[in-house]
């Protein structure tokens, strides 16, 4: 073979891999980008406003954290062809199964409420009343899901993922100083020394990176998409690219608020967007659109995560590929979760801040359990065969999981007892 | 029953063609599933159809296909139910697993890349007959079909029959595995007709035809002589008449007669019409009258030179002269009355001094045949002396013709 | 009423189907599950404590 043939051969091989990736890409990208939901955007905006560029290095550390945890769900889904809820029921028995399922339903519903809060707040910046937003979102999501195909659902979700990148042009519009981003952001440092406030924010960042619904969601969507063992490598790549994108988006949010709102007290992303509107109209609008999109994407994925989990256990046809008639309960549960959560922000005087805190606390009861189950399942050689965790993977993921459990527990406990770490 | 417009086509031409169930368009052809037949050419068993909007891939069995035209593929089934591809099944996908893979020779030397694969329709079945590694096929795949075909003519020996492809490895997949040949890189362009004949005899009817149709006329003609009569008969029968004529005219009259005598008279008559006018009569005589007079098997296309010719002159234009001749390993030395005086072997000619005359180096004690001798006599003589050609002379030693061993090789005398 | 009955029988069926854990109960698994129980127990206690003190 001469030079030309070798070149041709290599090119074709790479091109084929790229095309295969484009077919398999989806679950990993969607779950990771949806991870930047309304709550996530708020956390990043607050991080940027409080500490400027100083915590960018910490966000970069979240790439492997997110990747190593979520990658396990790809393998588990592709090998067992079962969702996470079903896997827990089957492997650990009904007790742990019900515990996870009910807990998941609870956390998902609460998170869904926060997504609706984010969405209504975002659109209220443009003068749209909250009840219109809620009705529009519920309608839109019902149409997307009723469409009845995993494929279309995934493509639409990917479209919203693309819209999530709106923070990148927004960051360029505020003309940040690249040298100070690199100088301050990439060198690990703890601005103002280690104190309670900083610790709280770091924990919040980790907490938004790994949420319980993500484990359930990605595994079920891998199953619904029909990935096989041979697709695992591509699915892992998908997850890796997704985790990089999600952190990149987070960094750009930090850059936006770090440049324009440095030092301002930010409680939620909508406030940030409103304040940005005053300094730069377009960036503020982008921020608001991004927040709405993040809330919507989060809502789509979270409500699906619950529906999938329930469908798996109750034996309702639980795939987006089945028609409404064949899987009425799947769609009814989807719609009910959605509608009840959408109503909460409309209630005047609803304790929204309390709900946000409550999400963190309840999540702490589910996340450690789900992560422990995940590692145990991935070590079950009987079902996983050659795709079980290797010693290296175990070391990495155990360290990450222990870290997440400790930090998120502290985070949840500090939400319960705000004065504990003072 | 499949109706097909082009009997042979390339894989990359047909992939992407629209697929219909009766009249309903369901998607595009994505790939073929092939089945390897031990030591033979693979056969297409299923068509893999890609449906839009994330609907599952369909696997349509070959026998459910009713039409393959230049623009569409039609299947007789009406519902896609039950035809979804089960991703767990082990299939060999022609495009996915073979195309753009490396071609290795017997010693694992990398030869080229599989730029295309040739398919041939024969007896209602679709065979994979050739691996194409002609680089100009890439142009075809990019849409420059005419340019590719034009350029491809200038690069010969760039495809190889699937017969020389070793059974595909177990591990072959989208990214793994190579196409390995059981010939060496050096021999890829000259496969011996005898070997080819042996392989052909092993194949079943339509497979054999599929392979045979891909062989170049000259090699095909030599191969046709080598195969056993039963196979000869079958090949000629199912061949298109034009191709049969082309092959027949590459042969000597003796071989033509030999092959035609294996056919029923009516078919033989049909084919004999294609034979060159100057040979036709001889062939006719051999078959009809069972005439085995040696003169019928002889040729006049020989190199004749007077004895005073200088060796250098012969050698210098040997190439041009020999081009038209049937017998080229001997120079026959004759005088003005065409009386044979001696024979010079090509080897002697080359070994001689350039200034010597043919008369000085020729052999003058000659073994010759008489014009009354029969085929059997010549066969006997060839066995005894192992010459490559024997001249025929009358009582006055006048050279009447030469029988070449190549021309009568394999022809069995019926008379004693 | 009928729906409720159906629902209960469904739950019972699920409990039966997943009655026995399929995963091999090795020491590691048993230990992890035990720690998890203690962890959740403590967490619930904390929440109850918080609930009482708030009231």
C-alpha cells in the first residue's frame, strides 16, 4: 500500500467512526447538558458573581467526576438492557427498589418545581405572565413526548441542548479579559481562604453536577435508544463530550456573571439576568433565554426519568417508541408529574425557597444510595461480564462517589441546619 | 423472482437506492447481508434498509425482492412487521464490514484498500464476485462515473475474483478485520488457467457462471479449454452467444472442434457460426466427418527463412514477426521451392553468434509427419519426442504445415 | 375501589417478583448495604429532629 492508500484507509476509518458517533450520540449529551438545569444555572451565576473567575479550575475538576459516574450507567444499560430502577429492584430486592423509586419520584417532582420556577422567572423578564409560561411548557412537552418516537424526542432535546450554548456568545459579548481568566481561573486557589461561604458554594457546584435523576435518566435512555454492547465505547465518548460541554457552558456562565456582576449578591439566575439587562440588554436577554431553555431541558429529562422508572417497575410499556394507547400509564404519569409541578409556582405565597432547600435535603437521601447501588451493580461479574468495573475504574469511581456522598451530605445537612458551620 | 436491469453492478452504485414495499417508499438501501459459501463466492441473502426518523433497520430477505432497477428496489412484502433487524444476530454486512478494508496477501502484506465490490446477478441469485482495488473507483463513488470508467481502463489488473479471498475472519466487523487473499502480492495479476479451472469445477452452476463471466476473454478461453467436458458444456450453454464467440475465436480449430463435439449438434451449429471464416470449414470437417487427418490440425502461421539468413537479422525483428505466428519456438529453414532443409530452435538461435547463418546452426535430421497421418500419429510422436511442434512434409520434403503441441493438447483422438 | 384493588395486587405482584435480591450477597455488598441503612437512619433522625425543633 502506498501513501495514498494508507491515507485513504485512515480517513475512511475515522470518518466511519465519526458517523457512528453521530448515530449513537444522544443520551450522554442530553443528560449532561440537561444537568445545567435552572438550579445549575443559578449556582454557576452565583459562583461567578461571588468569586469572579477564581473558581473556574474547580469547575474543570467536575468533568471527570460527572464522566466517571455517568459512564457506568451507559455500560449498565447497554449490557442489561434494563433501566436503573429495574436494575435496583432486581438486584437488591423490593425494599431498596421501593425506597429508590419513591424517593426518585419525590426528588424529581421537587426538582421539576424548581425548573418551573426558573422558567417562569426567566420569561417574566420578557413580561410573560407565569401562568402562560406554565401552560405553554406543559403543552410543548406533551406534544414532544406524544410524538411517539424516541428518535424525534432525542433530536428535539438535542436542539434545546444547542440553545444551551447561548452562554458562549453571551460571554464573548461582555469582552472579558482573557489574561485574567487564565491567570485567575486556571490556577487552583481558594479566594479569600477557606471559609463557610466558599465551602457551601463548592458543595452546591458538585451537587448540581451529579443529581440522582441523571443516573436513572441516562440508563433508561440508553435502553430506549437500543444501544448494544458494541456501542459502549461510543456511548462513553458521548458521555465524555457531554460532560466537557456541560462544564464549558458552566465556565462561560461564570465568565458572564464574573465580568459584569462581580461582587453583586445573586440568589437566583433570574435576578442575575434582570441585573444584566441593565448593563447589557442582549447579554441579559441571552441569560434569560438560556435559563428558560435550561429549565425546559431539565423538565423534559426529569419528568421522563420518573416515567421511565415507573414504567419499568409497573410493567407498563415504558418506551417513547410505544403509542399512547399501548402505554397509557406511562403518558399519564408523565403528564401528572408535569402538571402538578407546574401549578406550584402559580400558587401565591408558595414556599419556593423552602422547596429549593428541601430538594437538596431529599436528594441527599437518594443520591448516596443510587451511587452505591451503581458501583455494586457494576461489580456484578455475573451480569456485567467483561464490562464489569476494572480495579482502576473501581478505585476512581469509589473515590469520586465517596467524595460526592460526603460533600453532598454536608451540603444537605447544612441546608437543614444553616448555623452548623458558622 | 427478481427482475433486474443491470446484471452486474458495483456495491457503491446501488447503496442508497430507494426501497419500496410494492408502491410505498420506506427508505434507502443501506447494506447487503452476505453469506459465505465455503471456498466459493458469497451470496447476498438479505438487503438492509435504512428507514428515516429513527425507525428500526429492516432486513429484507433476497427472495422477497421483486425488482431492482436503476432508481429503485421493490419488495413484495406489504408490512415491515417481523422484518426488523435484530442487532444481536450475527450477519456479515458487505458495505460495513468489507468496503474500505485493507486487502492483505497470503503473507499479510498490505496490497490495497477495497475501493468497491462487484456484484453479479445469475440464476435469480446475487453473488459477490470481485473485490475491486482500482483507485479510480473512488472517483465513481464521488459521482464521476464516466471519468472513473474511462481512467479505470488504463489501470489493469486492479480487481480480483472473490475466489481468492480467504474465508472472512470471525472478528470481522465495522472496524476490525481485513480482507485476506490466498495468493501472493506478486502473483495477483497472473493466475494460472489450470488453477482457475480446478476452482471452477468445484462450484455449482450459477456460482460458476458468476465467476466465469468476470474473467478476461483470453484467460477465460484458456480456462475453458482446461475444464472438464461436463463443465465446458454447461458454461457454453449458459453463456451469452456473443461471449461464446469471443472465447471460441481465441482457440485453435482443434480445440474448438474438441469443445463443440461435447455439445449437442444443434447448439454446436449455432456456435460454429461465430467461428472465423478461414477456420470454420476445418472445424466443420473435424466435427462432421470425424476427420482426424493431421492437416486439419496444422497451421501455416510459422516463421520460414532461407538458409543464408544471418542470425542477427532474425533476432532483431523476431518480436514483430513472431507476433502473428502460431508456432514461435522454431524457425523453419526452407529454399525457394518451400522444401524444408532444417529447423532452428529458438534456444539455438539465441546461443549462436550474430554473424552465423541459419544454415550453419540448423538441425537437418528432421522428425516429420506425413500429410496422410492422423491426429493419433501426431499424439504418439509428441509423446515420444516431446517436441513443441512437428512439421508436416510430403515425399519431396515440401513443407505443408506445422502441428503445434499447444493446439492439440487435451484433444483426444477418437480414431486409432 | 376496583382501581385500588388492582393497584394493591399489582404492588403485591411486584413485591413477589423482586422478592429475592439477585445480586450475589458477598461481604462487600452486605457491608455497603448495612452502611447505607445506618446512613439513611441517621439522616432521617436528623430530619425528624429538625422538624420537631422548627415546630
